[in-house]
């Protein structure tokens, strides 16, 4: 038993991948990850957290988000508590 | 009507800890080696801890992220503990990349590291300071019908 879905007409996947509509749906995932990481007890780590948005061009262009901390502080916190890994799990990723 | 049967997922921690202990021993790191889920009360010259950071369950697969901390002294005269520590960690990563057998671990992927971690107070065993490294990976565990 299964289902088949057919899209009629021409779809430009590039436009979909970089569309504001899709970005608005997906950006809350990055926000969820960031919010979970901000609950870490290390203040320096939390202060160094940033969320960056990237838009790439070309046929395979897309919107993506990068959430991270200062590299050295981030590695120490990750080794001790796995904050980023658990934040990704909380977001269902 | 239920299309997708609920699944139950087995533990994977024990298999990973055992694989590290056996694999690192086979690669010559047996002297003073402890591989456990938490740091031992009595520190040894080579220690490995495995932390399960868990993750989402998706139908019949459970995505689990793990963090592995490793501490190592220098075993070769003249070498720094950092050199040996990195080799120790790289061997640990290599061991784990081959343990997926389908039951219950379907896949081991997204290995990242090893990163050198500077401890606030380094562990000292046998008069030698231990180098600390960390790596992470993702493990896909297969569930069975509930």
C-alpha cells in the first residue's frame, strides 16, 4: 500500500529552495537549536553564540543557517556537556 | 488504521564502549586503558568516556549523537602527550567506523574531530600530564516491532 503524488506543470527547484516561503518555514528550526544552546550554564559560551544566514547562488542554490559558538569555547563545552548535539536532538534534527 | 507499526529501540552504549575497549587494545593501546561511560574514580594513563547525547526517533530508526572524550599520556620517550593523544583519538574514530552490523547499529556517520581540549586542571597519572581530545559522531540504530 502506498501513495503517489504528481505535480503538474513545471517546477523550478532553485526558486523553491531560495524562496522566502520555504525560509520562513525552516528558520524556526535554527531558532529552536539556538534557544536550546543558550540554556548552557557557561556564560562566555552563550555570549559567543551566533546565527548566520547564507544564501548560495547557482542551479543548486539554497538558504542555510549556521548556529555556533566561539571555536575554542565551543569545543570545550561540547566535550563536557554535548550542548550543540542535544540542541539538535531537541529540534528533531 | 495504523500504517506504521510502533518500534522499540535497543541500547547502543554498551556496544560502542566495548568496541572502543577491544579495538584500542588490538591497536596497541592496552596499557592503562579504561573505556567506560563515565570517568573512573581512579584515573589511568589512557581513558575513554562515551556520552550518549541522544536524538530523534524517526519511524524505525533512532538517530543518536555521541561524544567521546579521550585522555592519554605520552608512551614514546621524547614525544609529547599531544602527539600520542591525537593518535589515540584517531584510532578510536577508526575503530568505531567499522562496527555497524545492522543489528542494532545500522550506520555510523558524521564523524567530527578529534579536537584538542585544554583542561583547566590537567589530569596527571604516573607523573605525566594527560592530553585531552574529543570527537563526536552520529549513530543510526534500527528498531524492532513493538
